[in-house]
C-alpha cells in the first residue's frame, strides 16, 4: 500500500504517530507538508498518481477542501478532533466559520478518523455526518520518546506532575488550588505547561503562593521532559469542569501509560472509553480541587495500589495502543475497499 500523507504540520503528535505506525506495518508513506498552496499542489501532483489513496492529517480541514478538486483517489481525514470542538467549545472562536470548515471537510472526505467515540457522537450530532464514514482511531504516543525507563529513580518527596497546555478544559487552576491545600502534607506539585491561560495561572500562583508548587513554562527537550515526568509518583489529567473534557483525550494519557506512570483524571467520557477507575487509572469529580487534594493524599498512602494500576495501564498500552498496533487497525479499515475509487 502506498499513501500520500498531507498535513499543515507533519510534526504534530497525531500525524507523527500515525505515520510511524503505518511505516512499521510496511506501508509506503510519502509525506507532504505545507509550504504554500502553489508548491503544495505541484508536489501533490507528483506524488498522488503513485499513491493508492490520500490521507490528510490533523487540523488540515482546509486541505481536504482544496485537494478534493485535484484527485479522484479516496481521501482519508485523520482528523483527531474538530475545529468546532477545539476552537469554538474550548476557545470561544467564531461558530459559523469553523462549523462550515468542518462540515465541508467531513462531507468531502471518504473516511474520517476521530480520537474517541464521544467525539464521533458530537460530529454526527452537530454536522449530520453519516456515522458509517467515521471511525475511532486513538492517538497513542510516540513510544520512542515516551517509554518506561526503570533507570530513572523516583524523587524522595512524593511528587505529582501536571503536564499540558493551559486551556480551559485542562484544569491547571484546579491543580494550583489543590497544591495550596497540600502545603502541609509534604507533597510536591510539579506543573509543566504553557499556553492560552498562562497569565491567569501565573496570577493565581502569585495570589496563593503555594510553597510546594514548581512551575515550568519553558519548552523542554523530550529527554528532559520524560525525566521530569518519570521521576514523579503520579500524573494528573484534565481536571476542569468543562464540556470539552468529554470529547477529547489528552496526549498525556498515553504518555503516562507508556511510562508506567499512574494516572489521575477528572471523570470524563473520552478517557473512560478505555480506562477504568481503580484498574487502569484513578478519578475525581471534575473541578473539585479539595477532592483532588484528598485523593492525592489517599493515593500517597497506598503505593502498592499505585504500582498495580500503573502496571495494568502499561500492559493495556502494550496490547492496544502502540503506534504499530493502532496503525494496523487503520490499515484494516482502509484496505482494500478504499484503495480504488
């Protein structure tokens, strides 16, 4: 099988992990990034005739609308999520603009892969897209970057890590407030992130002044990021009481699983499609910083339970969510029925 893979930014996790997995399964992938529409079209016309199908990558809805006029091959949209979800629900952007872009892209694509069932349900409801043309394709993680390393020792002080972008659904402010609650518990909170709400998070930290909080806002090299995560005892997921937590799955879920790092998340539909409370993760009510603080104290006192849940999640990752396994599921869906038009 030969695939022409086109995306605005090929180095994003969704595209990188998918392409890696496809190649591990013996698929010939010709990658085409964006460098202006004229250059893209010229390169696309050189690669498309030799390909069995075209796959459009993450957040590249406009490229589907553009390239649909220049190919008769099947177009697979490896969407992950929707602009409606990430831009309208999360950031409050213009509804009509992003709804129209999504609608046209989903309508023109022959097959769409989304990150979870709840995201698929949203697309079917909002855009009236035929559910048969949409499949769930979990994102996984780049396990050459995020993996279990027993050589990295845990910190002496019980440390909880929150890693991710400061978006409304992430709940970084919940973590900051929980840190203040835990000041007298000899528990350290490490926040590694940046993004939209950075100033608000820094302002909240300045107001509360939690002595046990470490904030890292610089972009870390992968090796250093993996070190800073692995040496912690517990990884925190999305914790806000926000509608988007139910339709998205943060990358750190799979990163934590691959690194054998126990994962504590707010209860939400997306993650709970494949994880189970007290079996492969731990949960707390979304938005509750006091509940989060109490749960962290409770888990610190049960190290064997932490170890067991982390091990179960790690085994689940190895069995279901490596790039090669996930890409094999994609191949099974797009071949042979999508190789000809």
